[in-house]
C-alpha cells in the first residue's frame, strides 16, 4: 500500500455504542494499477454495476450518521475479488459479469486466487469480525445489516422493486422490516427479490450473522433511486426511520436499533 492507494476497508463510527453494524461489501470500484483494469478494453465499464454497487456507499454513510451506527466499507471492486462470495465459488473472481468478459480473471492460477483473497478479502472480513467481537462485548445481540444496491434492468427484465429485503433462516429483522416498509404504499418491496439470500448464500450474512446467531439481513436498493446525493439522502432517511421502528426481535432475544 502507498499513501495514494485506497485502504482495503474504511470504518465509520468505529467506537459507536450502537448495536448496529452495517457492512458494505461492494462500496468501491477500485482496482490496483498493476491489474491494468483487469484487461478490459473499455475501462468505462468499471463505472457500471458490474464493478460495484452504485450509490450504496453514499446511502450507508448517511444512514450510519443518522443512527450513529458503525459501518465498514470494502475498498476494492468485486471484479477483483467479491467480498460477498465464498472463496470456492467461481463468481468470487468472475470471468464474465452481465455479459462483459473480464480477461484478467480467465485461467487464474491458484497462487493468484490465493493472493487476492489474502490481500483483500481476508483483511476485510477479519475487520468485520473485530467489530462484531467489540459489539458482542457491549450488546447481547448485535444487529448485522449487509447493504447493497441492484441494477434496474437485468437480462432485459425491468425490475419493479424499489427495495429488497433478503434473508435466509433468521426472520428476526427481515419480517418486521418487511412489514414496516410495506406500510409505505409508494414502495414496491421485495421479499428475497430481486435476489434470494438462500441461493447462493452470501458470505457476509452467513459467516458473520447466521453462524454466530446474530440477527442479520441484507438490503438491496435499486440503483437508479440512489445514484444522486438527493436520492441517497432520501433512502438513508427511509431506512433510518424503518430501523428505528423495529421492536423486539424475538421474545428470548431482545434487541433494538439504538441511535
């Protein structure tokens, strides 16, 4: 790393007393210069959704400020190594993303795969674990929310959802949050749409949430709604209001988002 190289991750409100931890796995489109834009002939495609989750860093920073919550942001593109995929999943370093060939990801050696995981993926997830350990010392049940955004059109299908609530087998955040969001009649809210959190399992939610018994959920917001600062502020406010309205997460596992 040099002074001009972005950090592997960035943490906001690291010492917050809130039980809430936001993870932003696809906050950045950064690819180190040594990778020469992963061999892409047209590097402008790195501004598209294939390289990062457009708008979600802005939303999450504003949301963390509103709730005084801790947030952690990955500082590298998911085309380099996807922070939300398991290391044995080929999609962790995709050869093709939404129809775009990624030349430098073809025929990767085992050594190069391991180097990317060791250099980028592992330090990021070690930092998440450190934040969770700190919050577990202060709260019975820290809340883990994985923040993402999705493209409005995929495979020529115009997605109608404004926001999706993604969950696997832990309904403690997902079900009350779905109810709260659906009280706003102007919103089209997806339950495990436009993606399911069950197949494939997201690494962040499963490893840091489900396996530790922590209440967890993933949020997907449509990118065309948050690609401006005005849109990001609107959706940060929507999410802050919804999270502040969460009641007890389970009779035997009380928890509440606190600012």
